[in-house]
C-alpha cells in the first residue's frame, strides 16, 4: 500500500496539521552529529575492502586528438595493473537529472583537463606516480575558448519580449543601461569526488559522493552498458555537493570499468586540482541590463540580456533570467539569453543556478537606478513588487518580499544610513551599507519514502542524501512528529538505492519533496493506527509512543502487538505549477569597509531576512543561510575561475589560487525568517532554502562598496585592483 | 621502510613506501579515516592532526618524518564520551556536511593550547601581553581550516563556548 499525492492546489495543505510531539520546527541536533565530530561517518573514499586497487585519472594537457607516447613504459612501472582507456569513460560529469550517459570518449580532448585515461595500481602512490609519468600529446583542432570569439547559434538563443522596451526606455524619466560580468565559479565542496566500485558477478556496487542517487544509478548503468537494476549506489555521507555531484562523475565511471576489467575493487578519488576542471563550473556571464522608470520610480521597462557558455553537446545553460521573469513588474520587457559553445570545462549547476548570478547583477542594476532616480533602494523595490507574475499573469502562491524588506531593514538599522555615498570614514576606511532583494524559484520533485514503525520506534528509509543539508535531522523530525515518538527513538537511513527513490538533493527541492514523501508514509501508518484504535485518523493524537483518541490512551507498541508495520509515501508535482507562480524571497543588507589605500573590502555585517515556507529546523536552516550568505561574500570579493586565453584551461585550480571565504573573511551573520504560509505546498508546507541566501547577497556587498567609497564595480569579483582603479 | 610512532596513545609500527604521507598512513594503513583529504596540498586544513602538541597538515608531511612522534587524530579527541569541544560543535551546528569537521576540531584543540601558551598571531596587537581569544584572534587563527558549507559562525561559537568551559574548569 502507499499514500500518494499530487500537489495540485491548496486542498492538499489539509489545514494546519502538525502533531503533538513538538519536534518539527524545533532546533534539534543533527542525529549524525556524533559520527561527524568523531570522524566515524564513512564518506565515499573510506571503506577499504580487501584487494582494493587504486586509480588515478590522467588529464589532457591540451585540446584535440589525444596520443599517449610512453604507454608501454608506464604499463611496466612498479605496481601498475592497467592503464584504462575506454570509450565509455565520460568527458565530464552528467548534468543533474539527465538519467543517461553524458558525452563519452577519450580520443578527443574537448577541453583541457578532460580525463583521458585511468592508471590503476596496487597503491595510491604507485597509481599517482605512474599517472603523472604518462606522456599525453594533444594535437589538431583550433577550438574556440573565449566568449569574444564565439557567436551563438539560433538554437542557442532564447528570447521573450512584451511591450516595447526601446520606446519606454527613450521616454523614461530615469534609466540605466549597464553591462555586468561574473566569472566562472565552482562548487568546491570540501570532499573531492570519489568512488569505490565493486562487482558481484554482473552487479555493480558503487560507493560514491553523489547528490541524486536515483538518477545517477541510471546514468552509470547507461555509461557502463548494464541495466539500472544491476547497480546499487551507496552514499550515506556526502562531503558537500552544491551542484557538483548532481550527475555521475568521471571517477565513478572509470572506477566501475576498471573494477570490471581487473576483477577486484577499485577506488578512484579526484585530486583537488581535477575537481576544479572535470566536473561542472558555473558559467561566466555577461549581462546587459536596462531599467527605466517614471518620476516615482515605478519601473516601465526591464531589459536583461545574458551571454553564457557551455561545451558542445551539453543541454545545460545557466538560467540567468530565471528570476527576472517574475521579480519586478514592468509593462515593457525584453529578456534574452545566448549560449556560446566554448571549449572550457563543462558548465552545469552550481548552488542556485541562474539566480546566484542573475539576481546579483540585476540587484546591482536596481541600486544604480535607485541612485540615478534619487530613491531609497528599499523603497524602489517595495514600489515595484508585482501583484501577479508580470509575464504570465498567474497569481503568486505567496509573496512575502515586502515583509522581508521592511523587517530586514528594521533589523539592520537601514534608516540611519546617509543617502549619499562617501559620507563615513574611519581612518583609511570608507564605511557604507548596501542592500539587495533575494529571489529563487521553488519547485517540487517526485519522491518516495518508507517508514517502518515497531516497538523499537520509527525508522525512515529513502535513497535521499544528506549533503550537509540536514536531511537526517529533518526527515526524522517529520516522522517523529507525525507518529508521536521522541527523536531518540527515531532513526533515518539514507543514501542507498535499495531504498525507495527520493528526489535527491539539488535545486533546494530535497526537504519539501522527500519530506512530503515521509509525511505521506506516516499518513498511511496513522490511518492504520486509527483503525486499530477504532477512530478517524483525523481525531488521532500520537505522542511519546502513545495513541490517544476519545479519552482512550494506548501504547503504540501494544497496538502493533509485536509486529512492525510499514507505510509508503509518494509525492509528485501536480498542477500547482501551472496555476501559480511559486518562489522564495528575501532581503540582504551589508555593511562594508573599503580601504582608501589598497582598495581592500571587508564585510563588517551581513544580514538576511527570508521567506521560505515552514522552517523545519531553525538551527540547521540558519546554517544553510550562513552558507549562502558566505558564498555571496566570496562571489562579491574573491571567487573567480580564471581561464587561460589560449586554450581555456583553468589557471587557478586549487585553494591557493581560487579564494573561497575563510573564517576571517566572514563577520557575524544575522539570519531571520518571516512567516510564509504558502498553501500550495502540500501538507508539509515547506519550501527550498539552501540556495535562496546566495541569490543577491553579493549584490548587497557590491552596493555597499559603492555607498562606502563611490566606486561602482560591475565586473565581479571586486578585488582590490578593481576598487582601487575607481578610487584614484 | 619501517616506522614506529604513537597514534592516540597506541604504539604503531608500519612498513611503508617512503612516498606515503602521514595522512595516507593514517587513512589507508591504520584505517583511521577521520582525518580527511580535501586537497592533498596543505591548503584546506581538513587533514589537520596534532603532532607533539602542535597542529599540522598531515597531507604535507611524509609519514617517515614522524618516527617516534606522538600523534593525535580526531579519533583521539574523545575519551569516555564526546569532548567539550565536540559537544559544542553539535550544539552550535558547527558543521553541515561534516567533511572539514575533524580538521576544525584538531585545529581548534591545538589553537586553544597555543593561546594558553601566549603564542601571538598575525592580528595580535601587543606581543608582550598575554594572548586573548577575541573574535578577531579566533577567526585569524582558524583561517587555515576551510569550510565550504560556511559554518564559521557555528564553529566560532562552539570554540568560544568550549574555551569558556575550559577556563572555568580548574582541572
């Protein structure tokens, strides 16, 4: 049996059912915390089966046809078992939810750094030594690597237009027309991509660091040439993903092929410098933004044109305009995106694809318009909140941007701010404040979960992953709440494709989708328990292991009579997405200091106020917001993948040269949530949160830099040289 | 090559390829996989262990260099139960994915000892005064341990709480 639901409308919210246990919505500890602080949580590269061999990927040092010139020497090196070159190896990681193999092959290097062989040896040291000794020549094609040398094909251009932007722009009271650039960026999760492949006859067991197991199982089956049913993927602990582990990755396919050939387990871990090139990057963007408004600051036109890139053969295109479609009202609109085909490492999803860079550039442009029109930046945004989706006319399922802006500005003390830039100075430091709104689309994915209830307690089972997102905590909290058990008697088993297929982790949809599946599985169990109590499920109260109704109280264990019972839940997106526009919103406020001597920017305060449905666990939710806001600091000030202009290779492929924020870069972060009661979410009423806080956070910092010292940075990141250029 | 050292108070003897790093000796040869390999370059701090009371990046050090050394890894931080610092990391959500956490914990443990011994840092104003664990000092001293989940606020709150408990405890 199973309780199934499609989210079609508010009727599925079923009033305001929570439970009596009072654990959902509370700041519970992560149940796996003990394992993580003692080093006992097993990540992908940690099991060490007997007879395991070690593989090390070999990269193409150039573009074009690949030739190995000393293969025999390397094959004869100490400990080397094989130098695998197989047409089934993949060029780059699969895009999220692709369910099939990405582009395969090792004969042609389409980007510098592409894996073109796997050296397998008895020890890690032998494999690494031999892989570095392998001489790889590339020759041939003159491939395009720079955006300025490419033109988008017709198939790679998307455009939507309403009204007449050109006329509105020409006749407007206030206008800005500026171009912004953001560089290639990278997820850079702390755990490098890793896989351990073992074959049991014709069946593959893959331990890997992946976000969406249901899809990756099909992807690797397609890569290797076996049926998905013959693959089991295990990922109980994932050391961060941020999009880089959405699809099957190169090391996993290579490990599976090598393990089959050698008849023994093979582990392959990407070296950190490989992580920077063989997975997916966030595309660089060039964004021309035109905004025009009437005397009162009411927007009359919005133009947003974006250039992004990807390798040939990749479907993914950075959805830069995703939030521009619905963020602000204006009758005249022109939105256009072009994808250039460049031979740089593949582009794909990195935390909040689209909005992370699109909202950031747009919110800098809004600040420029506010300056041009002499309107307070908060007031400008409040004035332009749309009543309905400005393009489709659909109503919003809920819209709490105004509350985020007003509550956030009050928390931050925005009203104390001098209007003009360059007003506050402390020694060599200019001080200023800036703000930006946050927008992120909200979505739900198909998900299933199983919940087992027995005298021992509650056990949740699904192939969902916890990539740091607190899946272990919140799924346990949902089940404990609905089935009236303390968290100490609730267990959550994740990361195994033998369990019911979940949404996986990505796109901020994990908590709402898989959480709802858990809720529905509990619903089946509640109905069963109500039947045994002889009452309606709606009248049943479950608390502390007891069932209560009609003044009767029985231990749940007694009702089970020694047996365990299983509930199964399945949720699917329904018609809600066609009836309403659903999103999460927020507001960021930043205070920075800018050195007049060096152009260095220090973030002194950063605050975020967010509306994102029901907050399932305020402590872990806050941590996710800390993460996004810190990524915003990195995007604003330090992070940039630099491509060599000759061959497109990533120049700075390690943490020494790619600067993500460290402890000393991050000030105290203030996080607040406004109530967002959205009826279009099903009974759990949860929305995505993991990505919202990166959307626009960098713009708040950049706008604060302008307010502090008068320098408007339009090419991110605002490194000291770029700021100093404006100061002198 | 033969090698003997002590890990978390237990004597260990290994016969290793001289290319094996201390990190790989722990992870691959002693199955102490708590110490993490985030970069193998000394740039992320996930592999931080304590050798002779000092925190080091285990990936930047060959195992052979540690003959006779006393090494503490994350597995050695707890005794009967979790340490004050480990418990504080859980309470303050000082981790999300957990991959950098063992390095953060070893680093924090040794860092508190450095402060107690009066070691200055880059941001110490007065080199002659006793070192204070201010927010700026803490952030500076912990900046060799990267966290991409960006749990720095929770990490710092946890360390300050543990340091306070430690100071209040006469033992």
